[in-house]
């Protein structure tokens, strides 16, 4: 404790000494009326993450001489005149002189000893102006602890000082505003990027308090959130080293104030803030048009390439060029490249500019004369656009206005896709709660709940996810006469962020699951359960769920769902597992084989698809069975990044009324007079369809058949027995673009684009004679991520380009035998996967007499073995029975 007091006392004495220097007026870093010579050196190093060797770095070094004249001083104010000369840049041992920096000086004004403004010539060289701001910022040294924030070349920063001695001081900078200039970013953390930044400035002073050395050490780490070992590390060291004091007499500006001294320079100079601006040259795209790049990529953009990583990679390479392309050019491309129109409309949806939107609708939408092919392409465009994370507001306004036109009301499928896309884009736009556009869209969708097709508008509310619509959805869930309305409403509510719900909402979800006021469809109950569990049940609430397992409810499929869901959550969360096991041990009437033994065919499971060094992806499968038939099922692909996750693709299947074709339900032979939940709708229409969600955007569902007549037509005609595409599209996944300005004034540009190309197809075989059915669903996915990092200034630039490609595939086979009893076997398989990573690091010396470039390439690949996923013991038994004779 005594040593600690001594250390504190020593620190206070040092600080007092420094503050004493301040009071004596001897702490001006550049002595008034003097001439000082400094050497400025800036080294920037770019490293590829995931590699430890020094060979995995690329760098440049800039050096120059500075002559600093104090040309005006008064009290604590000062005006410094700075000349830059003898500049050179070096990379890989190649030294180049820089002759284009003007020999005219720039000026730094200091107010109360701190740099305030840069007075520079009206030059078009943004990076040179930023460098001058960086030099001025090194002179910012404040020891009176009067401020916790400072404005300098990096913007507004949080700062702290550590006085090491009377001549050594450390300044730490944090959370600078210009370290994260976002152009685009993905709202889903798992699909975003992660940045870490820190900077420390070390000062060495003379005994009189003048500057001997200032050294800034700045580090930035940039990586994919879902794959932290992919990205870049940038280190910048900026050193201002005192060389000598000049012997020349410094001519003073004989003016009465600092403002007048500055005013005398403004005939040829302008005043600039210390805060830098982005140097747009760092992200300038080479002289190439979208047309040129498209022609070079036509081989990879054919329809046969959907579902392959080569198409996804070609797709993301086109996006930067497409975002600066004008409407007329888009129209020419659509007209001249009809052979790849499906891929082009996918691309234009990802662009998210009003030019791309106008070109697409202008080319394809002809009101009442629009052909079926044009309608299909417009739907593809809207589905791609629905994944957009930063759409132009004019696009949202146009889609809303389109719904008022009479012509679109004749195209029912297109109209529904417009409604779903409009709702999704409104949410993604992040509009203020009082924004008139949000209010108009919300009102339009809510009014649709009273129309003849309320489920369409319920799905739109699912995409909108506006907290102001929760009560309307709960009303639909609890009072809807048709079971499908209740199910749709709860499915929509399940998509809302958990923070949208309160304790009153939880009670209503519990009322639906436990059927406290009336009976509900089994799918509605399982969806309500999903929401209850996602809200993290308390010990008491978990106890109620366990007691339900021993209740007289004869819906064994629901009980199976509850038990499997609880076990799945216990596997994922140790805290929940401890609570689950503790509550189960308290309940002997539940903790026995009679209750916990699996009686239903319903399946809830999660399986690891891939993990490091590949992406961390899991599969969440839910198969709700009724009367031996899949009533509602889903397969969802989740991408993980730390504790966050994002849904990349979700496939749902729903059926109704098929139980009469295969046999009895699962209600058992109980004579308690209580009907099974799903026995209230004996006249339920025979229907089946598919629901697809891409990155949380719910698309218009695909109806396989509606009515028994249409179903039997498929059975007798065999029209479903051939493999049929259900969804083929390429959509944007990652979409991030940021700028960072370094203390040296250099600009860092960081862009990550990713795409997924999906080919989903399936076939169904059905035999009434043999009383069996076979279903096969195949999903081929090609994924690509393209990253670009560039850092530098006018005369030197470091670049890293990396790409990651892989092709995850999945197949689901289901065999149903209802000849004698009901037997259902499901097989989920994943073939071998190959993840390939390429990386190119480059250094360029430019705008010098002999330009220089060097490139270093590397590749890395990783194989993941194929497998068949184990589902559960009940499924294994069924598969053994069905295939016992083979």
C-alpha cells in the first residue's frame, strides 16, 4: 500500500511540474520566433490475417523534410509556416523521389497552444491536404485534463494522457469518428465485418518543453465477423523527429491578432479544419465499364451455373461497376444480353439504385401487355431486391405508388411480390417511426387484413416487423376463424426481434400454447412455444412446460415437439441445461419413460454443417407431423459469428387435408371425449406448398396444388415425379463498405461483398396402388465472398484482394409407407465440401518518375467430409422397417 501511495505521489509531482511549465509559458512545442527542422517518416504495413510470418506483409515508407517557422505569436496563440521538401517513397527496396509536391508552404494556427486550423493552398490533392492535417495533429498535446475529447485528423476522438516523466508523455486515442465511415453495412452482425482500432502517440520533449519527437503508432484490424481469420491488419507509424534549430532569422507577420495574420494569407490560401476528408482516389474504379466486365463474365453467368460458386463470384465482381452505371446503360445491357436475363435481373436487384430499378421496370413492365416471361423476370428482380440492406428511398416510394395502379391488380402474383418486397424494404430502410412513408405502408398493410386474402398481408407484416403492428397480429392469432390465419400470424410474430415483446405479449403466447380460452391448431401452438422459449422462460415457466408433458393432452406430436425443443436448447446453452435438469429432477411424474419416451414422429434438431477453418454454419430442421404426413416443416441454414447468428436461407413445406389419404391420426384410442386439436376441420381443403425466406425476407409462397382434383391430376399424370426447379436465384449476402482515415492522412478503403447462388429443386413420387410416396429435395448452393482493402495516398498504395468460394450442398429424401400402418423415413445428407481462399497483396508506387508494382499471391483450401445426419431414434426405427427387405 505504501509503494502505491509513493507511485501516486510521484505521478502527481510530474504532472505538477508539467503544469508549472504550462504556467511559465515555456511549453510551446515550437519556440516562438524560431526556425526548426524536422524529419517526417510514415510507414504503412498491410498484413494478411491468419498468417504469422513476416513474409505475409506489404509496406511502403514515405519520408520528407520539414522546415517549420514560427511567423506569428502572441500569448498562447501561434502561427507556424511549414515547408515540405526532399520527399521520397520506398517499397520493397525501390526508392522513388517525389517531385510533384509544391514548394509553397502551408500554415498551422495554434490557439491556446493547440492546433486549430490548417491554412493551405486550394490544391486538388486531397491526400496532401490530409497529410498536412496529420502533421498539425501531432502538435496536439494537452495536459490539463480539461477535455476528454479532441478533434484532429482522425475526427473527434476520446483521449487520455499518461505523463511518464517531465519529458515523456503518452496519449491514447479511442473511438475516433473517422475510423468507421460507413458507406454500406449489413444490419445482421453475422453477415457484417468487425473492426478494431487503437492509436498511441509518444511525445519526447526537451527540458524547456519544446518538441523533440512525436511518434504515432496506429493499428487497425479488419475481418469478417463470420470468419475472423479472414481480413487485413493495417499498421501505420508516423514519426516527427526534430533534427536541428535553424539559424535564419524568421520574418514575423506584424499584425495585431492571429485572425488578422490568417486573413493576410487568404488571397492564395484557404482555411481548413483539422478533421480530414476521404481521398476518393483510393476507391476509384479502373477505367472499365459494366459492359466490358459483363462480356468477360458471360461464361460464368449462364442459367446452368446457378448454384455454383463461379456464378456467385462473377456476380459480386460486377456489383461495384453496376452501382455507378446509369439507367440508359442498364437498358442497353438488358436488350443486348437476353441469354442471361435471369442473372441480370438478379444483379440489378442487388445494385439497389434508382437507375437500376427504373431500367428493370421500364424494360419488363408493360402494364396489361406484360408477358408471362416478363412477369417471372420482374418477380426475380423483386426477390433479389428484397434482400437489399440500403435501398434508395425512391425505390420504396415507386413500389408503393405501383400498388395504386389498376394495371398491376390484374397480375396477382406480381402484385403480391411487390407487397412483400415493399414491406421488407421499408423495414431495411430504417425509417423513423414518424416518417410519413412508414405510416403509409403500415396503414396499407393493416387495411389488407380485412380483405379477402388476409394471409398475404400477414406475411407482409412479417416482413415489415413494425412493433406498432404486434397487437393486430395477436388479434389475428387468437380470434382468426380459419386455422391458417392463426398459424400465419404467429409465424409473422416469431420473426420479430425479441425486444419487441413485453410481459403482456408473453401471457398471450402462453394462452395460445396452453389453450386457456379455446383450442388452437397444432402448428399455432408450436409456433407460440417457439416464441415463449426464445423469450427465456423463468424457472416457474419452465416448470409449467414440463408439467404439460404429463398432462392428458392427447396431441403426442406436440408433446414430442416440446420435449425435443427443450433438449435441443439444453444442448446449446449450459445455463438452460442446468435449469432443465434441475426442474426435471423435481418432477417424478414427468421424469419417467412413459412421459419422456418418444411417441410421435415430429422432429426438431440442429446439426453442424461446417466449422472453422470453414464458416461456422448450422442447420435447424423442424418437421411437424400429423397423421403420419408432414404437416409443416422447415430447414433453415444459420451462419454464426460469436454469439450472433443470421438466417441465410429457410425452406418451409406445408400441407393440409392429406391425412384422409393415408390413415388415422395420432390421437390414440382415448375415450375421454376430448377431440384432437386438428380434428375440428374435417372438411379442410387438400393443399400443399412451399415457403422460402432469404436472409429473413419472406417471399411469395409457391403452391403445389390446391384441392383434391388438382392433387389427383399430379398423381395420375406423374407431373411431379420429374425434378422440378422450385427456386433459382443469386442474391447478395454480405454488403459492407467503410472508410478509415489514418493519422498520417492516408485513406483506407474496406469493401466486402458476398453472394449466394441457390438452385433448389425437388420431385415427388406417389403410388395409391402400393400406398407409398417418395420425396426428394436437392439444394445446390454456390457461395462467394470478395474482399478489397486499399490504403495509401497519392504516391503509394497497398492493396489486398481476397476471395472465398465454397459450394455447400444438401439433400433430403423422405419415404412414406402407408400400406400397413404409417412409416416415415427421412434421410438428410451433405456431400463433401471444398472451401477455397485466394489472396493477392500488392504495392504500388505511383505518380512518380518510374512507377513500380509488386504482387504476392497465395491460395488456401479446406475440405469438409460428407456425411448423413442422424435425426432421432424413432426415425432410425422407421427407416429400418421400410428398407428391411432391401
